[in-house]
């Protein structure tokens, strides 16, 4: 998840942290909280695997170990990363920027930290891709994610949401500069004109009058991306 001085996401309960170029280190952690997240930059590496149940991806995140320096990120080699980590392939996902105010995460296992191209990242989630890689790349397609976290958007915040034909609401959790390197938070209020929404979907902007919490600490999260690769979480339990 990107570096920030206000964060205690790493080593909150741990006695030590460290990394190695090809391996990993673990630290015993339990409850972790991060605040002041809005606008913080991060990047991810997804290591994709396949077994009898289909494809899945282990998601490693730079936050808060570093801010994913652009000069270093640009040198990342997905093929080398996949080979070094015995993955079917690796996907580079970033840069991205947080939109929630805080994250509360509960780890039920030791924290895993790896380095990719010299950049340290934490294993933060596993994504169920399903039987087809091609389907995973289709915008507005729902994916199940095991992340054991709660995202809080504070009262008074302007938020950006999709509403699908069934009435489910999806809140933007991160915006992306993958497709548009110039996209900024200021652009999100007028993003609707740039989205290729499926029939029956709408994009809306609203101001929260009470905090909004997307709580998936004890249940599966459901996420999707729009055609600009901004990411959304379903607001209701799925």
C-alpha cells in the first residue's frame, strides 16, 4: 500500500523488518492502521498463478515502504519478476493513488515482504481471477479479493461512485495513471464523459454527510476497474 510519514502500516507490532532481492522476510503482525492516505502514490506487482481452481494473483504493494519512485518503477521488468518468483507471469500495476482516508487491516498471518527490481513491497491481498485471464482484463468485471481490511471515507469528503443496473454502488478507492499519466484527483469530478460505461451503469459524484466504511475484514471484497483502470469497491456486502 505508498510511503507516508503518518503511516504505521509496517512494523506496527513487529520487532524487525527487512527484505532480500529474490526472497522474502516475515514479521509477526496483527492489527494495523493507516491514516492520511488521500493522494498517496503507490504501485503493485501481481504474481499470477494457476491451479485446479483457476487463476489467482498475489498482490504486492509498495505502501508504505516507499512511494514507488518513477525512475525505479519505469525499469521494472515483468518477465524477470515472474521468473524469479516462479509465477506464470507478473503484472505491473501502477502508479495509483489512494482515495480513502484510512485503512484498518487485520492480518491473520505473518507479514510477507519481497523486493522486485530493488523495490520493497508487502503481500496485501489475493485476487481470484477465475478460469480466464482474458476475462480479468475486461473493464467493469467483478473480482473477489481476500484483503481483510476496512476502508473509511470521512464525513465531508467528495467521493466518486458507479451505480450498476441492480442498484449496487461501487466507490472509487484508487485512481490510476496507467492509461492516462496526467489523470489527477481534480479530474475525477468530471470523469463521467471519459468513461465507457456498460448499459444501465451511471457515474456520480457526491459529498458524504457521515463516514462511509467498506468493511471486508471478515468477508470477501468485490472490486472492479473502469476503462481507465481506476479501481472501485462494492459498498454493500457481497
